[in-house]
C-alpha cells in the first residue's frame, strides 16, 4: 500500500497503492455553491469532506446546508475560526501567531462545530487557513490532538477561488485541464489525492468550478477511482510523520 506523504508536518497525500482520492471542500466567506456540491455528491453517492471557518459558520444561510451535509453522511470539520495567516508567504520558517492564540482560535472553531452537532470523529483532522503553515504550527496542532492535512500539490484545483480581475486568476478550463493532465501524465495519477476546491468563490468570480463537479466525478468514476472521506482515507495515518 505504501505510506502517507507529509510536508512540513502535515499529511498531503494518502498511499499511492489504491485508486482512491478524497474530495475536500473549504468555506470561508462564501458558500453559494454548497447546495450544488451536496446535490452533485448525492447524485453519485460520493462522500465529501467539508471544512469551515468561523465566518462561514456565523452565516445563518449556511447552517441548514451544513446539517444536511452531516445527515447525508459527509465529514464536516474545522478550518480555523478567524482564518489567520500562520507564517509569512515569503518566509515559512517564521510563525506569526503565538501558541496560545493558535489554540484559542482552533478551540473556538471546534466549539462552534460541536454546537452544531458535528461528531468528534470528524474533528481530528483539519486543513489550515490559506493551506499555509510550518513545522511549528503542525507540531502545535498535533500536540492538541488535531493534526493537519493539506491539499495534494500538482493541480490547480485549489485556485477555483481566484477572482476575475486578479493577477492569479485561473479560469475553469485551465483548472480542469490541470487535473486531467496530472491524472493522465503522472505515473500514479490521482491515487491518494486530497483534491481541494471551495464551496463558493463570491461575486467577483464569474465562473464557478463547482458547476464542473458533476463532470469531474463522472470522469474519475469512468477511470476507476473510488472516493473516500478524509476520515476514511487518513484512518491509518496516525497523528503525523514518524
């Protein structure tokens, strides 16, 4: 089966020996695609793993859909409360938050999720804000009993939040092509992938990649992939790198 892949103390890929992957969705300010995502996953009987910030949970419009996600059997977990930047973009070795503030922010996110009925087994693994962290942050998380995971690099799936007029804008077709190319051109394809997209991108992005989710699932099913939640795909991972 092989082993899990880690980067700076967070797991970023499950073992390569099985044709399986996990669909991961995060939400911060925006959630206009949440219902579409749930409908699409339900249509195909595919599990999803959803990770939300305090801002997302504070929006009353999201709560019924979050409860639906739980009822439908999906994983719901933390993505931090205030979505802080843990380390500078230009120097990952520095930490911009104290351990006390880090733990306080995480605990507030966990408390809010528990109050909404999220089961404890969903709360072990979580994805950091901006998907940006360092070894120190990963260590604090592991010590708190909530180790980190992040997306598997190699595609542009996580760029589906980029806005139309931004320098880092990535159109849907480019994102789609990057996923397909990685699946076709790399020896292990998308085996063990933690494939991250967002449940919303807001009004400043015209194209919504969640509208391509149905096509993506159909394609991957046709290629023999199985879908697992984060809880299932990481169940043999332990708490972090040995």
